């Protein structure tokens, strides 16, 4: 599914985003994340070994909600699948996201030896209030 212009606008802004993955027992797991786009897909950066990454390795279905940073009651929801993940460029990408959200390089809260993973999400359904 092609990303809509309102969604692309939110993905390019420092928008509030929550990513839902599926735990082994089928329950949802929710994480606030920084979000990005390549113009065709939703892009998320995470850390290898974190729960959401382990969930995605087992089941690639995800959902996310992206809120307008100026009016959080305006949001778009995406349901889709992670179609690719890579560690190539992960550290550079988290620095880019940190600049977008914080205006400074990433602080490496969990230590510099984290392996950053870029997730590429293909939208299957888009809905919301925006």
C-alpha cells in the first residue's frame, strides 16, 4: 500500500510513535519509538536483542500509531509487516533520528557497542483521524 501524504508528513516530522509487536504468547508488546520514512515504507531503528526485535524475528506483523507532535489527538495508524531488517547504516541512522528529535547526535544511552537495526515496514492498512 502506498503511504499517504498526511502519513508521510507525520513520518518526516519529530512525531510521537508507538510500535506494537506480538509476544510469544500472542499478547501485544508496545514501545515508543522514533520513526522515519524512505518515502515508500515506515522506518524504525531499534537495538539487536531487544524484545521488539526478538518478536519481529519470530512474527513480522506490526502495528504503529503516529501522532501529530502539535496535536497528539490527530494520529494515523499503520498495520503492516517488517519486510527487511539490517544492521548496515544503523548507527548513522540513529544519529540522523536523534538530530530530528533532539537536535543533537545520539547519546548512546545503552552504550556504544549496541548493534542498531533498521526495520523497514510495508504498510498493509492505514487509518486514523488525520
